[in-house]
């Protein structure tokens, strides 16, 4: 009996000595931070305001019964390449990728199209006179992809794995996309393709570093692809949650945190929230003279997003678009650049640049037999209540005559409605804040992840390396939090 009491006492002492962490928010970064710490033996509790985990990686039935739509993110070139995701047994927990036949297509006026094929050489051949220029631009990035993606998904100010490669990448990545496209390419088809890739930056194509996303996404298409999540974006969140729970972590949904004072005692608190929300949660715990980096953080334009239930696949004129998982819609470099500039400047665009996904072509679980889904958005002035549904569908109709006749039902989310769906998307901003060069360096503080409140860390996409579903913001924030607790996360393999 005495020995039993002693053993119980020892177990209780060990439990009391264990480090504890609370994570607020169950988006992919919050869950990644939680997993990384739980695997170190930290007792982790995740608190989520919504009734469903996932943040921007949720899948819902919002148009008609049997049609499943990715409500936030939909295509994952950085997800499949993420060093942290690749370190986890996500497949064992139900997460699987589906790779489209064509990673990305871009319809052109006159019924033609250009795009990114898995083969670098075949893509170059499609670009004709600009094929050699394209190959020279990306072939070294593709060859060294594991090292490049490891450096790209790290804070901008860090010691690179391959300094020579990163320097070569930076020479082009730091240039404005509009300038780089015009200087490298002779043909409008190649310039338009590059502009569509650069449009993912969600800043004007005249801005420094707006070429960076285009280069990374181009290399990804040839190295690891642009997959969708089989079964929907929700499977990514569910798999991360399953790994977390297997490691001893807990998740509580329907718990809205209004103040840091409401949180249970913990050695570290990690917040998968925006900088503005951090100020609200912290209240007077952050002195007024230290609030500016969070209060002045610049938002990106918002998005207006439409989900469709379709009677058949989108009837694109160009066959290449019918075989693509992602389609970029914009007639030319100038049209795309004008659309992105309008959104940044607060103006309405009559011909907005579109990012469109066709998940059901490669994942039959998304719709009833013979039916299909599609997902698209355009960038709009941050916070605008304008409904762009008509303009979005008119853009598609330009390259897919008869599209309107295939629409069985639609669901539109304006920029404010995107924020209502996910409080992190302030004004409909899905980038976690503008990816300007200044905010890529200082996102929102230096050093990154730490806040003025001791033991409290920011781990959302408002921290390096920024937007996209890759979990690296969470992992890197967890590494800093672990160090603060006297622990150390293992290094990730870039390969």
C-alpha cells in the first residue's frame, strides 16, 4: 500500500513538472505548433472558437446535398513540399494527395492556352520562343528543390541551406513581376503565364518581390506538383489533429477566447491569430509603446469567392484547361496587373484576375456521380461588400462559353463574409497580411514569433514564412516557444 502511494506520488510529481502549452486556433499553423510541441512531451491544449477545426482548411456542403466544397484553401503546392508536413505520418492518419494531370493552365484569347506541365521540357516547348528563357529561369530551382523549399519556407533573415542557390533565386525573386516578365520573355503567352503565377502574391505586380511566389510555384509544379487534398481540405486538419491526439494533445472546439486572462496556466501560449487580434486578446498586457508593429500591420486585398455545383465539367474551349487542377484567368500581363493594382488601391475591377480550382475532376468524392464542383476567387479591395459573382462568371464565360448553363447552384462569400467565416481573414485577406518586402522581413516583429508578453507567441500566417498551407509558421513558432521552455525541436530534413 505504501509503495502504491509512493508510485502515485511520483507519477503526480512527474505530471506537475511537465511543460504545458495552450494553442489558440486550430488552423494548419496552430495545429502544427501543437503537434511539434506535443511530440516533445509538452502537454498541449488547443482551443478553437468554431465548432469545427481547420481554420482555412475546412470542407463543407454549402450548395447542394452531396457537393463538397473547400471553403478556404484548395490547392497545395507548398503542402506536399512542406518540410514539417513531410516529417509527419499524415497518410497514416487519413490525409492523401491527388495530383492533377496538369498542375496549372491559363486560357488565352482565341481559344489557346498555356500552362505548367509536370515536365519542365514540355512546358518550355509549349512556350515556343520563350522556352529556353523559362528553362533557364527555373531549372536550377527545380534541381535543388528540397533545399530551396526549406529556405523559402523560413524567415527571410536566416542562414540559408544553400547560400549560392538562394542568392541566385533572390536576384529574380526580389524583382517586380511585371518588370521581370517583360525583361525575360518576348511573347505575351509567357508573360501572361508568369503574371498569373505572380498574382498569388496578392500585391501589385509592380512591387518588389512580387516575382517570388511565381518562381516558387513554377518550380513546385515540376518538382512535387500542385495537388489537391483527396476528400477535401478538411482531411489536412483532421490528420494533424489525429497526430496531435496520438501524441497526447487535446482539442476543445466551441471555445471562444476573449482575453489571455481566460487561458489556463501554461508555460507557453501560441496564438494562431492576426496581429490585430493579438492586441485584443492581450489588452493592457502590451504597453502602448510596443503596440505599433501589430496595430500598423498592412493587410492585403480581400477576396470574393464563389463555389459552384455543376452539372458537368467547365466547358473550356482549350483542352489544356479541361485537364488542369488549377486555372488562372486573365487575358494578359497588363489585364492581370491592372486587376491586382485596382484591388490594392481600393478600386473595383470589371475584369478581375481569377484563381480557379477544379477538384472534382481528380477527386470523385467531391460531387455525386457525373456532377462536379468548382471554386474560384478574385482579389478585391480589403473589406469591400461588393459581390463580384457576375464579373467572376463573365470572366469564365470568356474562355468557357456555356459555363452558365452548367451551374446547378452557387454560394458566394464576399470579403466581409470570408472574415465572418474565419476571423483571421480580416477584410477577406487570405494572405495573413500583405507580402510586401518590408513585411516579409518584419512580419510583424523582429525577432519573429515573440510578442511583448512573456511566454506568448504568434504562430499564424502573419508570421514568417507567410501565407499558404504548409504549417511552417506553426512549426517555427513552436521551435521558439520550445527554446523558451528549455527544450529543443529536432531539425527538419530538407529532402
